[in-house]
C-alpha cells in the first residue's frame, strides 16, 4: 500500500504543448485593419475576430449618426465631431497594433484587405458630402419657412389700420432684408424682390382702394424703405410710392378744401413741398381758385355771412401754402388777395342778411366793420344807415321791420332837445334814417327809470332852462328815436316813437335814465 503511493508520487506529468506562435509581423495587415477601422464601421476588428472592439466601433458610429440625423441647419455639434474623429484615430491606431501580428482568415492577402479599407474610406467621405447637401437643403427650407412666415404676416395685417400694422410690416421687411443680405445665394433670397413688390402692394392697399387720406402715412413709410433695403432688391420700387403719394395728398386735400375744413392746407403744403413739379401740384392753384369763385358767388346767396367767413379763411389758408415756383406763388397770392377783398366787400351782404334776420347786434358790428374797411365803397352810405337802424332796433324792435334806405329830409320839422347832463347821440329811423349829437345840458340830471313810468313825467319842461337842441326835417310816418349817452356809465338809452302827421311841428326830448326809482 505504501509502495503504490510512493510510486504515484514519483510519476512526472509531462507539460502541455505550447500554443501556436504569433503570426509574423505584417505591416500591410496593420494598414488594412487600421484603414478598415478608420471608416467607422469597425471592419478591421471584425477581420481579426476582435468582436468587442468591433462592437464598440459600431456603437460609437450609431450614436454619432443618431445625434447627427436627420440633418438640420445647425449641423452636428463641433465637440461631438472632434470626439468622434479622435475615436476613429484611436480605433485605427489600435487596430494597426492588433493587426500587425494577428492573422486573419479572409481575405487571403493583406494587400487586398488594405485596398478594401482604402475603398471603404469613401463611405464616410460620401457620407460627409451627402450630409452637407442635406444640411444645405435643411437650411434652404428653414429660410423658405422664414420667408413664408414674413409673407403670412404681411397678408394678415394688410387689412389692419396702418398705425396698428406698422410694427408688423417693419418686422416682415427686416426678414426680407436679412434673407437677401445674409443669405444672398439662397432660394429664399432669390424670391425677395417678388416679395417686396407684394409688400409694397399690401402697405399701399388703401391707395388701391382710393382711400387717399388713409394712404398717406403708408406711402410715406414706403418712401423710407430704401434707407434699410438694398437698392438692387428694390429696383423700380425705390420711386414707386412718389406719384401715388402725390395723388393721395391731392386726393385727400381736395374734398377737405371743398368741405371747408382746414386739413387741406397741410396736405397741399406737403404736396407743393415734396413734389413741386408734379402734375398733382399743378392742380392746386386751380382748385383754390375754384373754391374762391364758389365762395364769391355764395356771398349773393342765402348764407352770405358763411360765405364771407369762408372767403376770410381761404385768404389766410392760401397765403400759408408754400410754393417754390414763382409762378405758382404769384397765382396763389392773387387768389388769397381776391378772397380777402371779396370778404371785405361781402360783409355788406352779411350785414343786410343779419338785419333781415333780426340779428340787430351782429348787424351793427358787421356794418361798422364794412364802413371802416371799405372807404369810398358805393354801399358805404347805406351801410351807415343800416348800422344806425340796427342800433335803434336793439332798443325798439319794431324799428327793424324794414331795411333803411339812403333817403333824407322831409316836410315836417322836428326839434330835438337834450335834457341830460351828458353829450347825447340821437339815433332815428323810419322813412329816413340818421343820427346827430347834442351837447350836454348844464344843470340837467339823469332820470331814474321808475320816474319815467309815472303819468306826470315831462322831460324838457323847464321853461327857464336853455336846452341844447337841433331841428331836423322828417317825412310823414312813424320815426323811432333812441337817445344814447356818450358817457355810457350805467345809463340806459332812452327811446321814443313819434308818429308824424302833416301840419304839425314836433318837439322830441332826449334824456338818459338810471336804474332805480
């Protein structure tokens, strides 16, 4: 038993035979594995049956493709590209190290494998080219989308008031200009000139609809566009708004001129300043002349006072219009002078109309203005008479039943005495109209209004007093007298109505009254 154990202890187990020796170093095999790995497909590792590194290559390439596809305008992040390229370089270097002494069963020749690796390098190169094309197309689509959004903005705000839409128009215009300026070769940039024409048409849509007043501000805005957009994109659009703005300024001002509102001067003024040689500017003077003609004709119509006011306004407004051309300035000056002259002379018709409408206070002012402004006028004498009659009618309304004439004198003597401490203006109207002044009566006093209402009131009755007096000749009929103190200090004018008959001599007493009893 012990012998057997000892025998087993003496048995020597022979060593295992050694594994196959490494393949001899082959530079072409190293080049083949490196180039096949450099394509990013990990084929170099696959040919030498290194599956774990091959799987790592496949995973890295898949992750890179997942991050980069689909292509977008921003492309793959630069950091990721650097990391992936570094990985490929490492895989190629490591593959060359492994492949130098590791045999591969296929292909039979390392030269063929190296050639295959070089051919497969076309895969990432082609991928780069295709990716760049896809990225360029994505950029084009992004720019076209941006263009489309700007177009939609223009279409949306087209029907809005310009003041509301102006900011949106500016935003759309900035997009068009940015596409042309920053991406000049893109399909979107090529479409910008057409879009600008549509943009101009949208902004100027009130002009197309003949809403000339609403078109002025949009067209002014369009004239500023060449300051921000390149001339080659605008082409003829640079001057496109000019004629339309001139037409809008005239078209807005002309109804305002006809309607008698004041806005027409600002619009005509802009027209004459911005486009002094335009056809529209040449229409300004005839339009003003036509309105002056209408107003002059209206002086003889039913509303002469309104016509006079209109002529006064036209004279002032026509003078305010700027005119760079001397001929136009002279023509507008003549129309302004003609309007003022007819306004001055037209005040007579206005005063007559006021008198007939029983507006006696206004008639007094109007006729006095006429007399002062038109010395030597053929109607001056009658205007004085109407002013006197209107002043009498303010105190005695019945005196204003008839428009006074320029007749004077009569067959009946009327002596007017002054029983007042003030100089007295005596106004009278009836078959004849006139006025004169009596000096103050020394020692006389004003009468209280209450005392003149009593039955015993008899002014000018002091036989021992020498009253200032004047005798006038009046015709038969009713004459209305008003005695007005020239001091006017709280003293109401006295009045009297005298019915004159032939065969009598009349005495009229002028006096003044104060409030109280």
